[in-house]
């Protein structure tokens, strides 16, 4: 196979942000393991499903960005140490230890017990929207829904929800704020620092006055068995806050757009609400919020499909390309809510498989189900081509704004 290099500039255009799927198809066909030419990211993109699964379970592709190679510096830049050392950026056995402590809280049975509260949050948000006849669904619904759920789960006091939301939004919208790149970097660092201090103080407060919440439970695990260090408590809380709302918010936004631009599928779902659980899986496969899995580092020279990936390279598994692989999905670019549930990798694969999968599914099912029920005339408030999106360089695929009418 001839080696084909994609210039990184091709992956950072507005056109790519609006519709990356033709580029993903070209990569899958012509260069399924593709070096990306960029001075900052000497990376390789993997776009076919079989290779994606192999890479996501390949122990030679490490997630330990903070170990001896200090790879996080190349990926996230300076000043990114504090908040990112967490289970997602570590390998077993560290990963196993960090994940095990939190995993009980996310077990399907524990999450199921949250259903009435999540439904209540959905209804409260919609009660405000319904009388208005129009809304900006990202800010009025898709972002606050998972943000409230994860904030309550962690035990963030209600009075702090707004500032915490504001800081996370500075980080989420990085690159699209109208600020210069330097101002933008400074704003993101400032927001990260504030969140870091916030969690340090919150952990202190919960230690003094524990409650029935996840941070208090983590503190107790840490104090009883020394299972988590003080700084791991903070970085774990930070990871859960971000992982717990960003992807779900972007997913709800993408799913609403997919439904509103496929009226036959929207009608089908309205007529047959029992399809909702499988529809959520298909919507995630069709246009997921995490186009590329978080970066892996080759700890030795590896070969994928005859392409040599030198030790130290960054490997990006393109989830949204694998989920459109025609070798695994018939007519992959068609949204088909009746599609037999295929093995998509929208929630990842291997040991880093999404810890919050049950919560994410529940929020999406309750949120999208209620939107369709309570906003019967739901339609886009702006042509789809004019929707403002997160920039192509964002690790997330989502919308800055989603104006709708109903
Ligand atoms: C990991 C997707 C919602 C917590 C992951 C990964 C994916 C993913 C693809 C693996 C990343 C990788 O291997 O690089 C999603 C999607 C969501 C969602 C599409 C919503 C639709 C949530 C929620 C939580 C959560 C609600 C709750 C806290 C996590 C955590 C990890 C993770 C902690 C790291 C697991 C580990 O490293 O072992 N998610 N996620 N996610 N997710 Fe989710």
C-alpha cells in the first residue's frame, strides 16, 4: 500500500467540521492507517473498524501520557499536568486501580436508581422552554441536562452549578470564542486552574462535612484504604465532570440535528417510541460526539496494515470513521433507526470503554424522548449549513448553538 500523508491543515477546515464523513471514507478506502503531516502531531489515524478494535486493545499503544515520556506536553501543551492525570490517561495496573474505585457508582443498578431524578431534571428544563415557541437547545437543554446530573452526582452544591458550568464552557468552546489564540489559551488555562482550585476546596469541604454523594464516597475510599491520593481525588472529580457532560451534551445536539434532517426517521420514532433505545445507538453510530478516541502513544515500533508506526508516535483511533465502515454496517451513511444493533465503538472498546455508558444512555433516552413528546412541532430554527459548530480542531464534534422552533 502506498503511504498517503494527510496534511493536518486538511483536517482543520470549516468544511471538514461541517461534514468529516467524506474525508473519513477516503481515508478508510485509500489510507486506513494514515500519517498526519503536522509538526505538532506526528500522529497516525486509524479508520477501519477491525483496526480500531485492535488498536484500542493493543497494549503497545499506551494511554500513559504522564509517564517517563511526558507525552502530554506534546499533546496538551505546557501547564496541563494538574488536571489530566486520571484513569483515561493511564494504563493497567494504575488504570485498574483508579477505575475500580469509581466503577461501583456507575454500575447499571446504581444508575437506574437515578432515573426519576434525571426525568425530573429533563422536565424542569422543558417546562421553561415549552411556552417560548423557540429555544437554543444547546444552552437551554443539551448542556444543562448532563451538567446538572453529573454535578448532583458528584455533590457540587447547587449555588456553584453556574460558575462551574461557565468554566467548563470556556474550555469546551476553546478556539471559537473570538479571542486571539493567546487570549484563548490564557482563558482556558485560567478556567482549568479555577476548576482545579474549586475541586481542591470542595474535597476539603466534603472531608469536613461528608454527604451522600460521589466525592464524599471517594474521600471515604481514600481515607479508609489509601486507595486514592489527594490529587487523584481532584483529577478524578475533574474527569468525571467533563466526561460526564461534554460528550452527552454534544451527542444530544448531534442526535437532534440528525433526526430533524431525516424526517422519515423522526416520524418513525414519534410513532414507535419503543425504538428509542436502539435509536440512541444508531444516532451515536451515525454522528458521535467523540470523533477520535483520546490519544494513544506507541511504546515501541508497531506495524498496522503494513504501515510502520515508530515508537513515540501518537495514534488516533477515528471512532466516527470506524462506525461508518461498510465492512461492518450496510449503507453506513444512512440513518436507519431500525438497524440491527451493530457493534459500534461510539463508547470506545477495551479497558477504557466508557465508564458512564449506562448514565449516558439513560440521559439520552429520557432527554430525546421528552423533547419529541413535549415539542411536537420541533424544527431547526436555522438552515443546517448555517449551524455554528465546535471548531474542527476540537476533540469533540458538537454544536455551539442549536436554534430550534416548535
Ligand atoms: C470513556 C464516549 C458519556 C465517563 C469514554 C470513551 C468513549 C466515551 C469513546 C473511551 C475513550 C478512549 O478510549 O479514548 C462517551 C459518549 C458519551 C459518554 C459518546 C455520551 C453519549 C459519559 C458519561 C460519563 C462518562 C455520562 C459519566 C461520568 C467516562 C469515563 C471514561 C470514559 C470516566 C474513561 C474510562 C476509562 O479510562 O477507563 N467515553 N461517553 N462518559 N467515559 Fe464516556
